[in-house]
């Protein structure tokens, strides 16, 4: 098993979560739960472009996405009929 610690070893500088996290014990986890809920609502109602308009740092399909990239992605999906 490869170790990805805070020292920056490997491709990812963060360790994967191991086990369940009780959000009642961490304000950071509570904040991330709230942000995830808001992002989910924005994505369901306006798509990835709307998410990038409301959050400064957005990870989409494993990589950071800018407003311009989100716009182009949405435009492409509309042309392919995935989006109205």
C-alpha cells in the first residue's frame, strides 16, 4: 500500500480518509458538509458552470476546473444533447 502523507510523497499530498468521520466533532468537517450540500444544489439546478460562479476552487471529475472550462464543458454537453 502506498503512503500519501502530508510530506508530499506520491502524487497526492493528502492521505485518504480511513473510517467514518463524525462531523459533530470537527468544525472543518461540518463546514465541508455544508459546502458540499450547497455545491450539490447548485450543480443540480444550474450545472457545473453555476458551481464555478459561486465557489473559488472547484474540483470536477478529479481535476480543478475554471469558469471558462465549465462554460465550455456545459456548451459541449448541450451540443451533444446531454443538457437542455
